[in-house]
């Protein structure tokens, strides 16, 4: 009996303890599941569910710590102007005062922009509630947009009305005032590079008689971009220490003067170029050793473009070997006027592109930008890719500002954020030149390089002179067949009056199409097919050549044109340094007329600046031959005189039947040597004294003309070149040295607008 009682006692004790622990555990579980309620007050436009969704952590206690957490979470939402948290009756009482919800925005005084455009800006900034910092951001961005178009004196006032339901209506009053114009641009401190050269590098312009249609609106953001352009321009000239700042002087008549303050520093010669392979790849060692052993730099001074070009070549070599992930660090050591380059190649972790996000292209279509990029979603990503992307997009010419950043999503995944600001891509051009050789020439045209945001170019040009008129309409399609090739097609009409030189007139209708692309750096290739309808009208039957008589009237023909151009000239209008080479091949189909021919022309120009003086050498060689052994029309042959042989008139030297029947020749050789001495060092309007010597010969005809001495012609002379505010002006005196009695001389020439 005692044993049984003892056993029952043991069971009872164990049961008690088990029951006790069970109750304790149950209370803890129940306690952990207890949550306290919220009571929300003051919310007029925000649903309780929305407010509760902002709270990630639910309360299991009533204390000050959770109240602070709650206050912080709701404040971070940015929805409420004021929040108060209190505890009452086992509840968290949330009292909120909401920011007014913006229901409508009215604009007044905005003539430059439509209401719809300004409302789009508000949507892009997500302007939904009336919050001081959001409103100020909107107003500042509104001012920036006006400023980007030259409205720097714009006045913007904002008022509001708030309804009982806490809805806000905004009234934005805009006083645009006049566009701020650039009065003068001055460069201060530039000793080695002229102000005229620097002016060509910047987008900010001054209106002059020589460019009366120039856009001289003052845009602060454009000035900042111009500073970067000038800095890069100097660094490409070897001035690695260049420092540029700018000042803006405002005047009461809403004009400004821009001052670019330039500290050029020293020019650095290119020193040692080497690499350091910090990877474990022997293949990279071999590749780069071979590359640097055979590499010959194109310049003798250091410039950033050269360094970036080498970096790009190294990257392509390594990628081509099958290695996807690496890093290139470009190190420059500047010492005693020498710049040494070291390229460090390091291993990097695998990183891939997740998304490429393009923002700010309100006009240019997305695909137009993406087709230019050499990287796509899913590709391997290198840090050097960002610089290549920036240069590629910049070269399109559609954007005023470009910002490209990588956004890391994980250790091996990034987004690329491309932020662009578009600029105006349509231009109206007008120009005039006057000279004793060509008379008055007027050029007007419209050019749109990004028609409809498609990247397609559209050009309409009118070129009229005393004896010639030309009207052209062309369009250019980039990335033909999804390759970096431009397709160009267009129509044209020409009127050429050769009455004074060859006794006939030529009217030509033309339809053309062709391709062009960059073959290598600075080298371009183009190919074009023309269908031409010609109408030849003889103006003097007694002096015109028999060749012209035979083809008088209408004819049709196909012309094939093939050209290769290489150019490093610093300027087309006023070159001081660089080389230019062009090979031009023309084939007229023999079946379309009796004058089927093949014509090949080589042109070479070299300019070199010496202590502000300029020396140049120009040469031309050409040959044309018939495909059916017949005479070639005079306008398809070569002529000599004018700008290629100063001291002689246009069509002044070479084979002819009479004064008004110039024949020309099937072959040409001509050279020009010039030396221009700087007389006036005014960078804005320099004056040069020019000495020259020209030599040339035109020869070979199937039918021998009346006057056809196949002898060399030459001349020498001097002149003045003045780069004035209305354009370049030249006075030239040329004196024939070798000539024939039947040649037509012109010893003095005067030219405005075309002096080379």
C-alpha cells in the first residue's frame, strides 16, 4: 500500500510539473501573439490601409521605443506635414496632418512652352503633393529649362488655393522677359593657341555679319560644357596641366560677355609607353608585348585621346583573346615636360549588364541610341566600357549633356544609367562670298540631323553664283543593314553657264543614292550611284567645240562615284595644321552616251604652323580616259586656272580653240606652295602676308585643239589674308612666270568667304 501511494505521488508530481510548464509555455505563446491596435486620425486623402502598409514591424509592446520607430517610419514616407504619436487605451494613436494633394496646375504668361509641356515636367518630377522642397525643386527645374533656351531673366511666381478636403490648386505666373544674348566672348591668358581656334571648339557663339543666323543665346549650362570642351581640346594638344575657369558679365540690356580664363601650363612630350600585367595570364603578356613592340604613336606629345585610344586597343586585344573580365588602370606620370604612360591590367570579378536605362531622350527614339552602343543587356561589363559609351553617344551630336553611371545590383550584376539632355539638331545656314573669279555666291540651306527623332539626316541646300546654280535635297539613314554605314539618297538640279569659257550651257537633273562609312580613324569611304538627265544648249555655234555640238540636246547617263578621304585638318575654313588626302574615282557608263569614261583624281594638302606663321603644300593629279575611244566633254575634263593657278583666270590656262572655247585636258598635275606670315596678332581678326608659287599643267586630247601647247604653267605672287568680322578676306596679286599667249591672265583677285 505504501509503495502504491508512493508511485501515485510520483506520478502526481510529474504531472503537476508537466502541466505547469505547459501553461507557462502557452502563456508565452499567447503573449507573443498579442498585437496592439492603431487608431489613425486626421487623414483626409490617405486611406488607413495605405498608412498601415508603411509600417513593417507590428507592435507587441506598448512603449516609447516603438512610438519613435512608428514616427520615423511615417516621416520617411514623405506624405505627412506633421505626425504625433500617443498611447491610449492600449492603442497607438496616430494623429497626422497631410500635405495638400495637388489637383491642378494652371500656367500663365508661358509663351515659349505650352501648358502640356510644363505639365509633363510636373509628372516627371512626380509633383503630387504640396511640399515645400518638392515645389522648390519644380520651380528650379522650370527655371533651368527656360535658361537652357536663353531665358535667364525669367520671373516665376507661384500661388495656391487649398480646399476644405485638402486639395491644392497651383497658379504659376511666368514672366519670360527677353532672351539673354552673348555680346562678346573673350579668351584671357591663351598664349600658344589663338582665340579664333578656341572659338571653333565651343558651342556658345557671337552673332556677326559672317554668321548672322548664329544662335547667340546665353545658356549657362552650355558655358559649362564649353569649358569642358576647351579643357579636352588643350589636353589633346599636350597641355596636361591646363586649367580653365570662366566669368560672366551681365549688362542692363540683357546681354552678357563671357570671359574664359586660361592657364595653359606646359606642353608635355610623349615619353615611355608601357604595361604591367598583374594577372596570371601569359597570353596577355604575349599579346601586349607584340602590340607595344609594333605600336607607333601618331603624335610626339601627350594627349588624352591618344591614351584613350591605346586603352581601347588594349581592351579589344584582351577581349579578342577570350578573356572577358579584367580591369585597365591608366597611370600618367608628368615630370620635366615628359608624360610617361603605364597601363596596369588587373583581374576583375565577373560582372554582367542587367539593364541599360536611357533617360531624358524626349525626342530621340530609344532604338536610335541603343543601336550606337557596342554593349547590350547580358554582356560582360568592364569599367572602361563607360568611357566608350560616353564617346559613342557624344559623337551622335544629338545631346548637349551626357551622364553615364553604373548602378550595382549585386557583386556580379549592374544597371547602366544613361542620362542625356537633348540639344537642337536643326539649323538654318546662310552665307555669302564675293570674288573676282566667281562673282557673288549665295548659300542658304536647312539641315536637320535627327529628323523625327529617328537619327535620320535631312538637308536642303541652295547654292547660287553668277554662272552656276545648284539645288539639292538629301536624306541620310544611319546604320543601314544594322551596320555602322550611312545610306544617302537625294535629288538635285544644276544650272551651269559656260558661255564665257566654252560657249554652252548645261542643265542637269540628278537622282542619287550611296553609302558612306568610317573605314579607320580619320579615314572615310563613300560610294554613290547617280542617274543624270543633261540638257546642253550651245550659246555660240561659231566658237563652241565640235564635241559639244555633237551632243547638244538631252542625254541620260549613269555615274558611279567612289571616294576615299583622310583628314586631320584642324579646320576646313582656316586650316593651320594637319593633312588631307582624297582619292576620287568617277565612272560614266559607256552605253548611255558616247562619252563614257573613267576619271581618277588625287588631292593632297598639308598645313603646318610655325610660331604663328603657316606653311602649306597642296597638290592635285588626275586622269580621265574614254571607254569607247571618243572625245570627252570639256566639263568632264580637267581645267587649270583660278585658285589652282593664281595669276590666271578660271579656265585660263591650257588647251583651247578660242577665248570662249576652252577645251581642257585629260590629265592634270598642279601644286601650290604658300607661306603666310602673321602681321597682326589680334586673335579675333588676324592679318597674314602671303607668298605663293603655283605650278600646273593640263594636257592630252583626242582631237587636237587650235591652241594646245602642252607646256607647264607657273606663277608666283603675294597677297593679304584678313580674317574679319564679316568672314575671311583675301587680296592676291599673281604674276605668270610660264604662260602662253592665248592664256587668259588675271593678276589681281579679291575674295570674301572663300580664300583657300
